C-alpha cells in the first residue's frame, strides 16, 4: 500500500485513545490522512493525538461520549470545521461489560447498547449526511467482533451489538451506495490491547493456546485490515465483514474465563 495513499483525505476514528482505534488513527496519519481522534476521555484523546502528530502529519484529539448523539454529531462538525471535509468515519468505540446473563442489570445493557450501537449508528448517519452533501463519496467502517459469530460465556450483551453492526453495514449498502459511500465491518478476534490486559493480565498466553496461529492479534493486525477497507483498492467492496482472528472462528475453542468467574463469586 502506497505510503501516502490517503493524502488530502480526512478521517474520524472513535474510541482511539488506546488499542485498535489508536493504531488505525496512527496508520492513517502515517499515510497522509488528517485525523480527528476521539475518546470518551478527552485528555487521553489529546495525548494520543499529540503522540501521533509528533511523527509527522496532522492529528487532533477530541473528547466525547459516542452514546450522546449530539457529541457524536459534533465530531463530524468539528472535523469539517478543522479540515474542510470528511472522507472516512471509523466507528471503533465499543464497550464490554462482562456478566452472567441471569443477573445482568438493565443499566449495564443500556450502556453497552448506547456506546456500541447508538454511537456507531449516529456517527455513520452524521458522516454519511456530510458525504452525501459534499458529493465526493466516502468510507464508513464499523468494528464488530468474533463474538458476533461465535458464542462465549458472560458476553451476551456485547455479542448481540456486534452482530447487529454487521447487519447494519449490510443494510446501509442500499441507502449509501448511490452516493459513492461504502460501508463495511471488521470482526477482530482476541486482540492484545490495554483494556483486555486489565481484564486478564494473562490474556496473550490464554488466547494463544486456543488460536490456530498460536497468537492473538495485535492492534496493527486490525489496522491493516482497516486500511484496506478505507483505501481506493476497496472501492467495489461494501456490505462485508472481514474476520481477523488467526482462524479462531474455524474451530472456536473457548479459553479459560476464570477472571470473570472470580468477579461474580
């Protein structure tokens, strides 16, 4: 992929203070894009953007809870105000709240739905409205998960939101294609991120035992897939989900989830 393939283009990446979102923003900037990097933690967003910008390129940080529709719409408004256009929107922000289905509280479900679905839906809506008005097409990318394909315990709420995002990507093909807007999803498998390491310090070892490639993914693995979907090479690819999981969904063994069971005792 050309080093400056996104020169002159503008992207929003949500939930990008750390982990997968951060690496997607980082790789886009390295390839010439101007990026508005969002995180619910405004200080983290600003720090992450500054770290990326130090390497050269343009990246600005903006706080905001994507579950709040006005804040999500504000990301698009700010990107256009700062850079004059918007070409790519990556709805990466997502929240996992583990728990036993029998005891899962309504407030946890509401929060997971708010971030994962409401945030993604209205970012896509705001971005697509601008792209339609501007008339230059664009790219929308959702972040799903292998849990939208295969069941593992204690994650029913999260899993159903990820499956829903894949259907959203497919359904929006009908409405967005006439305006030159593609919409796709990536379904990462187990990925070593700061959030996952907080949940389970042994995350890399535990998942490495059950993944055919003998290792979990790292953020760059997912970012590389994102770069394809966002690039001109994917102009004829829309409504699709790409699973990036080292082959895990081919056999789907569950790892030990002792860390969740300890929390619920």
